[in-house]
C-alpha cells in the first residue's frame, strides 16, 4: 500500500496573520501553497480578499488563486478536485505542500470528503429563492434557526446559498442538514495532515481587523467592486455577497452616501472571525 501524501494545513480566523506565516514557512522549506479561500479563487477579487500579491506569488508558487471568473459558481466540490490534483503535482515534484486559508468547509472537505446530501428539490428551492429575493431573508434565517439551529449558528444571516440549501433539505426531507453532515461516514483521509491554527487574543484580532478594513478601503476596494459589477458580476451572487463586498454593493446601490461603510465591514468581519474561532475549537 502506498503511503499517503503528507501535507500541512495552516488555518485561523481572518486577519490572524496565517498567510504571512505560511509565506515565511514556504520560503524556508521550499514548499508550495494551496489556497483554501473560497473568494481568492475569483479573478478581480484582490483587495477585499487579501489575496497574495504578484510579488509574493513569484517568491512561492501558489495554487487555486485566480482560477475562476466572477460570473462562475465555484464550489467546495470543485475545490476538492482541484486541490487534490495540485497536491498530487506538488508531491510528484518532491516539494512540501502547505494548504493555507480560513474557509473551514474547504479544509474539512479536502481532509474528510464531500457529503452529496439529498437530491435538489427544485420546487422547494424556487419557492425559497422567491421569498429571499422578495425581502424575506431575515424570516428565512429565523426559520432555519428554528429547524436546524446547529447549521444556522455556523452561517451568516446573509449566506443565501447555504441558508436556502438547509431549508430546502429540511422542507423536502424533514432532515437537518447539520445532522446529515455530522453523521456522514467520511472514511479515512486521503492525506497525512498536520494542522496548525493561528490564534490571537480577541482584542488584538479585532484591532487588526479594524486596521485592515481601513487599509483596504484606502487601497481602492470600492473601485474594485465597481469594476467587478461593470464586468458582469451579479450583485446577488455568492462572491459579491462575501463580507465586505456585500456592504460595498449596498453602499453603491444607495448612491455612496453611507458614512458608516468602514464600520459596517469591520463589524461583519469581526463577527465572521468569531465564528471561525468557534469552528476551530
């Protein structure tokens, strides 16, 4: 039996410094990095995703960055296939492999497998999408919190795709998606993985988030969103509903009059970081 490929995973909440740490580790070891970030896959989403710069990518080979157009629907299944292919290629070159990012779902699926779940119920999905688009997203999130509180706790109230999927499964089958995920017989991992989580005291983490938000806005984040929208990005698509992008889309739709944009983004990011910390525990 062939030995499993060895990989290292560096994860942690947003703004914790995991990417900078991974870059230094990769330079020291001659490693290659696979990004486990669900938004860095999209071309043009650079500032708001804290995507590694071209200079950094020249120092260390990076994979699964800029592999999808903003109009595509990149998902966890595609990530698992492409990450597995990258690991195979990196291992064949004899280089160490670092998987780096804060999208916990992607890391979990890479290591444990993908739950397909019940088949789509198009009627239930269409009904839920109509309600969401009609302004009932808060009510739908409350419904999910009532029927599948474990799933709702993991999701942002604006996570359209996953909230609708959770409700679709429950309405169609009476089963909680969180329980299906928990009970999924994943089987053994395909990799021998060492997992490192970067953590910071919460006060320091929140201060870093606040400073990074201000820096991103000063660096042209609003203009980046304008360019994406002009290129055909759907304002309601998952990438444009990512934290920060969603707030800027709403800001632009309101005529750019909000003076609270920076705090709105920082607050949403802090909440997200708190949820990441919960998942890592």
